[in-house]
């Protein structure tokens, strides 16, 4: 019997972490001999090719590819639909497709939020792919309502269901006729094919589907807010739960009654109090039904919420303000100015004080940020907002990559970049992936990467620090609980950013410069 480190530990029942386990001689020898069975190239050839992939010659070949995407910085539509659904009270997302798809969505969110995510599947298999999945959907309604007691079900689709042309509207009507659910039970739905678009599109169409359903029901009436103006707030695909709470705090300080559509902050950050609640928090369905009677709507992710914005503007005939995500000073200034215009309410002194603190903090940190070259990757709305913020810091954005950006992204970026003298060096790359970004970083180096966990591989290979912002963040804890919007959120981002540079300074400086004060 082979002795391995985990069975020979001097601590009973100790399970070694893989980072230590695979350093043992048993495994290092296995890795060395593994090459014999793979007919792998020797180290010299591997290193030669690796170095070539860091050159301008390879970059040109890399950017010439059209039929292949490598490591895209996006997810699929139904993942966004699931997040939209859990932002509403008592809502169970049901994904019409294979069971593996739902397992992916739940694990993806659980790894980011460190919380369980309720979602059910119709578990389509080969027979459903041939004959249709109506029986799967009807049965899932009956089982889900009996077992999980939701107040509302939100159905989305996956590739399999979309390829064979499943008709959700007809299937839901059949489920009612067969008494799997009652005629009155609220069900919303959205077609979310995974093979087009991204998680942003799925989020958008599910929010629209939910609003279509609730505003057509008997609870659709004017809100009772005690005389305060009610504003609809559409945060978009927002994975910072602190941002949802910060929007509410800011608007309540201004005397506004905010209606956040939808609010998943409690669903994905519930307390450990000894009791389990399958559906904590969420925008109340009765409140959402009043949305079309609100004074106005504020959309805070333009790329994400286009269909929903059309519903509000064209069907509800409601004034709709579409703003950039309010990160940093200018973004927050614009947000507060627009809220004041829509409501006629003044900006309170408390928020003015918070603005001053951020301005002071920027001045304090300026020496360590000025002129630093930055690459940013992520969803288009986030990249636009972060670019504006780093420009405020006196930093130089160089590579701006968004896999799921559309044709309008470049124009939005150019508007932001042209407003600052630090924006001249930037190149904007819509529809490019993280393998493109790798070529950019090696051929035109930067001082900082900003983006999700998936940028850590470029960070390590290129020896460039990474500021983790966006989604997903799997390898750090609790960042999603913080705010990044508003003046206090900007201060939080600034703190992380400047301390990332100071950590690098301490790590790399010569002994005579290893100072106690920075």
C-alpha cells in the first residue's frame, strides 16, 4: 500500500489542503512521470511557446481569431434570470432545462455570495429533448408548490428548451388546466437562450416578465408612501449587496420612498440566527405592483436594463432616467442631481459631508495613484463606471475589455475618456475575452488589473496586482457585502485600490526603502 501524506499525518483525521498536499514527494513524482503518458513537450519547448504567446506577433494572431472565444468574461442568460427572480418576495426560480444547468447557476452564486441559492429544475433529459418538456414543467410546478411553498414562481429557459422551441406561455396555461397550480397562482416567465446574449440579458427579460405579471394583477394600484415621492430604482445585475442597501440609505436620506426592483440583498446575505428561511427578504410583490404608478424610474445599468426601460418608458409612459452606475464623485453627483430634479427635494448636508470625505481621501492617496496604468475587464456598465472613477484618481486607463458589450459601449467609453486628459492612452475592446486581455497586458504592460477572480491568472503570470471588483469573486470573502456606489462606496474602493499598491510597494521594495510610514 502506498503511503500518502494525508494517511501518514501525525494529527488524527487531519485532511491536508491541496496547496500543501501536492507539494509532497509522492505527488511531485507523479506529476513528473505523468508527461510520459501524455507525450508532452519538454520544458524548453513549453517555455519557448509560452514566451511566444507574450509577443506582438502572437497578439496579432490572437486578435485575428473570429470563430473561437477563450475565457469569456460573461455568463449565460438563465443565470441572470435566477438572480432577478430571487430579488422578489417568496419567489422560487424554476429553470426549464437539464438539471446540470441549475446546479451550475446555484454553485456559481453560492461560490460568490457564500450563501445557498434556492432554484429548481424541470430536469429535462433525452426524451424531453425529443418529445418536449411540457410534462417536466407541469410536474415541477406541482412538486415545487407542494414542497417549497413559494408565493411566486419565475420560469426561465436553457439551451435545450430553446433549441426545441418550448412555449412557456402555453405550458403554464396547461399546468393551470391540469391543476398543478391554481388559476390564480402568480407565475412569471422569460425566454433566456444560453447560446446568445449573456447574464445581463437574462436578468433584464426576467425583471420585465415579473413586472408584466405583477402590474397586470389586482394589486396594481397607487402606492401609499405617506406623501413621500416613490421612485422605482432598477439597480440591474448587482452583485454588491452593500450597493442595494446604499441606494436605499441615500434615497431615504433625501426623503424619497425607494422601490428597488428587485432587492436580493437579504436573500443572499441572511443572518445566522438559528432559523432557516428559504425566501428571506426581496421586493414585496404588492409593492412591485405599484411600480407603474411611481413618480419616475431610475435605471442604473444602461446595458443591462434596456427591455425593462422600454416597458417603463413606452408602456407605462413613465419618466425614465437612465444613468451610469454611480461609482465615484462624478457618478454620484449625477445620481443625486437627477434624484433632486425628479423629486424637487434638496441633497441633504450629510451627503455633502460624505462627498468631502471622498475628495479628501483622494488627495491623501494621490501620490500613490497618479499616473498608474490600469486594465479593466467586466460587464459594460461596470467598466464604464470604473473607468470614470480611475480617471478621477489621476490614473491612466489603458485596456478596457468587455466581452458582453455591444456597439454602443465604445461610444459611451469615448465620452468618458474624452472628458479627462488621462484618457488619451486608452483602447476600448468590446466583445473581446480574457485571452485577448492577456495579450494586451504582455505587449503593453500596466500597473494594475481591475476585474473578477478570473483575472488572477493574468495577474500571476504577468506579475501585476489585481483589484477584485465585479462578478464573480470566488477567491476572496465578503467583498460582495460592501458598497462600491455613492461617496462611501467610492471611499471603500479607493481604500482597496491604494492599499493594493502599498502592499506591492512593501513586497517589492529594497530593504532601505521598507518604511513603516507610507
